[in-house]
């Protein structure tokens, strides 16, 4: 089996958070190690017992040949589209982070709001990476059930103009929060 590429640790952890155990729990203590694959490439291996049922969980992700540079802020990966999540899943992640922003954004709540909005913006940036040369995102890019369902229900949410407008709104809120 050829493990999928994880461009950054944040992307790998997000993937694990979105893929529940058969009991429905996503929580498990993640013990990580770097392993050598049969082809000589390096991979990250995460293991641990599910907190819901105790079943042993394991995820293996191929590491990029060149680490992703996070210069300029939080990112889930480089310039290429994700191999772990499709554009629909990324939009759902952005929605979840944006929905977690508290109405009251002072003190500690402001820190949580900044963290959530930073991740929402980064997730929106991931959606756009599936649009080749500024074109629309092809239907074939939606490979997960969650992603396909969202695209079928709300295809307009994947228009570049709309994604850009939502990103600007989130970035403006980040600026207001300091």
C-alpha cells in the first residue's frame, strides 16, 4: 500500500480528526514516529488506542520530499492540492472553524477566535488549490462522500468569487481582532 502524502503535520492531524474509529470516536493518544517505507521514502506513523472502544488505530502518511514552508502564517500544505482531503471536506473544515468563533471576542475568547479564523482562512485557501489555473473546481475533485454531498447540495459555494469573498470576510475579522 502506498500511503497518501501529508504536506504538513496540521494536515495529518486534521485528517485523523475527521476519520473516526468504527465506534464513532476520533480521539486517541497519538504516538508518532518516522518510518522508512519500502521504496525508501519517509513517512509519519501515528498509533494509539481509541478512547471510545480501545481499538488500536494507525495512520501512515508519506512525508513530502521538501518540507512545507509555513512562512507567512499558518498553512495546511504547499501550493499543490491536498491528497488527504477534497475541496468539499476543506470547506466543511472552514465552516466548522468559523462557526466556533464566539460572539464575544475579548480576552481569552479573542485568542480562540483568532486561532479559529486563522484555520478557517487556511482551509479556504486549500479549497482554491483544486481550481486549475483559476478555472472552476472540477466535479472529479470531490472524492469523499462528505465532499460530494456538499458540492451537490450547494455547488455555488465553490465558485471562486464566493470563496474569495468569504476569505476576505474572515481575514477582515482577523484584522479587527488584532
